[in-house]
C-alpha cells in the first residue's frame, strides 16, 4: 500500500457497466480505490426498486468478478448506507445525519490523504461541500440507467417470446464487463421481477431515494 492516496468512489453500480470499469481502472493507476455502492436500509433490510434492483451483495460480486476478491488496491465496502427514514438526511449539508454518513465513509479508509470521484458537475459541488476533495473529471457517456433499460426491455421481450435467446446476443452484453455478465444472468430473476414494475423512487436535490422508508 505504501504512501498511495485513497480514491473514494460513491456510486450506485446498478449494474456495473463498462464505464464503471473504466473509471475504477483509471483510479487504480494512482490510488487505492475504495468503492462504496450506495445502500438504502429500512430496519435490517435493504430496500430495492426498479432504479436500484441489485442488492449490495450482488453488486459487490460484480466488482469482484472483474478485480478479484483479494485485491488490496480495490476495496468494496457497505458503509455508504442511508437508513430510514431517509428524509432525515435533508437538507444536505445542514443535516447532522448527512455529516455522520460522511464521517463513516472517511473512517472506513485507512489513508489520511484522499480524493473522491464523480463525473457529474452537480455531484462534484456537493462532494466539495462535504470536504471530500473531488477530482475534476468528465462524465462517461454510458449510464447505468441506460443499461438497466436494456436489461428490462430484454426481459420483457423474453417473456413475450419476441426473441430467440439461442440465436440473439443481447445488446446489453456489450455494455457490461464480460466477467460480470454471468453474475447478472445468475440473478436474472431480479431483472424479471422489476421489468414491469413502477419505479417507486422519489427524486430530491438531484438524488433518488426509495419511497419505501423515505418518511
């Protein structure tokens, strides 16, 4: 580990995409990377929705499928967890609960010198206000929401027997790291369960939260 600084990557990773892999690999060149997939917790249960279909354990497995589960330069941690009622984290900056979450994240890294990553300008301002030292970076074109839509569309078409799986290579295969495809296929029932469901989320201050557990 030496004197390498840490890079904090707060992300949804629902699912892990080629863009995410590129970001993590770029950060790994200069930093020890701490990946914090966001979790929404009500009681002792993670809340999942159409926007957040994969539970933490599956997303962690996606990352480890690419980088291994013993990689000392890439850590995957469950610390970035909003606990219900989620409304208590608002307004951002002014809520003591949001600062407590920030402290938990900082305490989870070993290095004193750290930066954080986001390709979103608004998120960069927020990270800066939380003193998380965001890097200047450009946003990658492919978003996880686009890939999720592709997954859901494929599942719906599959259910309607509009495609022949044996002859058709799903378009989403090209958007996901090759080693991660099997993780998604092993958890395909998750995609099927949300494919035709409503997106039970609420968007506040540019952030999405599950309606279940918000109040």
